[in-house]
C-alpha cells in the first residue's frame, strides 16, 4: 500500500520506469517542489493499537492508494523475507501453527515489541483485507480511495500508473519501459499442502472482500 497525501506525489514503490533512471531521479519527477508525507499505510491498517489515522498525518483530504495481493502468496513472501533476514527462525508450518499464540503475547506486550514482531509473524491476519479496508472507509470518502489488485497492476503497469496519476491529479506520464523492483531472488521451499491450507483459510474472507469491492474472483 502507498499513502499519497494532498501535498505528496511520490509514486515509486514497486515500479522502476527505466533501468537507466536512479531512484532519486524517479522520485524527483513526482516530488519536485512538494513535501513528503511519511505514513507507512500497510502497517497502520493492521495494527489494532491504532484507532485513529489523524495523528499519523493521514487527514480526510489525503487520498490513500491500496494495492492488494493474493493473501496466500503475500503470506508466503512474508515468511521468505523474514526467514532469510533472520527475523523468523521457525519453519513456515510451525510459524502458522503458532501464529495466534504469538500475536496474543505480542498484544499483551509493549508497543515496541508489537511493532517489531507483528510485521514478521502475522502471516494470516495481515491478509484479512476486508477489515483493513473498512477501517480506511471510516476515515476517507470512497471517492478518495483507490484500491488496486496487484496481479492486474503487474500485468498492466502502464495502465496502473495512468490510473494512479489520474486519481491524484497528476499529468499523465508513462516511461518507455517499466519493470518490477524488489522481487525475491531466493525462495524457501513451501510444501503444497501448506499453500492449499492457506487458500482454504482465505477463501471465505476473499469472497467477502470481492463482494464488498464489487470485484470478480481474482484469487484462487
């Protein structure tokens, strides 16, 4: 997810316009003469400690942009990142089995523990998107929310970029080439029965999300 505020025009996360453009130059295209709003939207959406977005700099006139990924692949990717960064020491099967107990202990702990551990250990709960979307809708008008599906975004990067530009009121601009950034280079093996178990878990939650957003079924 990316938060784009009234004074913020930074759209760089996940896409690189060309291989010859540096991150600084790409960002400057959108931010020249404008101030940046620092608000990591995904983390704030899922943390139950946060009840009000306003103290975080998220005002009603801001225009949040949310990119939703298949929660099964998101959970697997989260585990792989945490495992290879040394933040997760359990197997994925063990981590899923112990997730609820871990989160309960985190909730009972202090905020610093929650912030550090939840990001890496909440594999299923971070994929319960409908609850998070409804939290946003309590603070922002629907016309000020843009919700994209990541699979469509990656298949249609230029269309996605134009849609974002139109949403935040920028002149349309697309580079000659767009390619993915921040893709995993090393992946841990995940047993297929774990994948199927995650799909079964998320299926009713995904359907409720699709019904709420008026989407067709886009994930298994």
